[in-house]
């Protein structure tokens, strides 16, 4: 059974703070993804990684960066948090390219004050 | 780039009725179309998917149809039950990028 976990369910930060969101998967999946989910906008891809040390920009990468030093862990970094980054952040993993099904984590609801 | 539009944004049905959610996509090269279900407070989960070489796929009470000419695909739920209440997301991707582009979601409510 695939398990994708995220470091926090709820997080409150102040404007300008550096924020780290962590995602871990335990099924040796090659691909990992970060999305943000906002009402009326669906899920939008921020960054993704096909394998360790690799990263690709998604559709809304501005204001974010990522790190994938180990295969099981994919971190999303907000260098200087802003109020418009208040959102639900979802991590997902996939066995490999072409496998299609993505397995999601429970999400982190981030509030930036 | 690819754009996926989803309608309606909300849908209310009586238990036992059918529900249909429709999506259109813009990139004719898209070849994979999944549907995810997200129950309240839970993570999205894949419920059914279809590839472009197939026109229809069915799994018990849910089915997906694809019209490549018109570039639209639909989710059909028959004999709806209260546990079908959730937000449903359609998505599209194409082989060379393999990224999923999601629709904006449909909140389905099934009333007993």
C-alpha cells in the first residue's frame, strides 16, 4: 500500500518567513510532485521531479523552489512567504514516467499572515 | 499549453439518480484522461482513467467516455449513493510531458 506523508497538516507562518514543506513516500517511486489547491482553481502544478537531484518547473513555480536530495523525500521551499501563498499544498508520487497514477499525500494547509 | 475546463462546478442529485460531469481539453496531443475523487478533508484518489485509443471505459457504477474529435470527456455515475458525495477532478496529459493538467473540480452532493 503506497504511503505518502507530509510533515504538517496545518502550518501558520508570517510574511517574509522561509517555509519548508516536506513530503516522504515509502514505495521507491521515481517521480514526485507538488501542487497547490485553491477553491475554484483545482490543482495546479508547482514543481515536479523525475528522479533524485532532478527538478522541473510546473505551471506556477514563481516564489517556490524544491529540493530532492533523496529518492523518498521531496521538499517545497517558500523563500519568502507571502499572503498569496496561503493555500492547501498537496504532494504526490508516481512509480515512474508513463505509469500515470499519482498517489497523493494528505495535504498541508498553509496560512501566511 | 494544455487547458482543461470542467463543468458544472457544483452538482446536486437525489440518491439513485445519475450524475454527469464534463471536461474539455485544448491540446489534441493529450492522450491520457484520469478522474480523481476527493472526499471532504481527504486526499484525491484515482477512480477511473481512459487512454485516447479507447472511447469508453466502465467500472461498476462509474464510466468515462472520450470524444477525441470534440476534445471532451465525461464521467458518468449511475445509481448515486451518499458516499459518492465528493469533489471530482478531471485531468489530461500527453506522452511527451507526462504532466497532469487538472480541471477546476466539481462538487457533487447526493441527497438521501
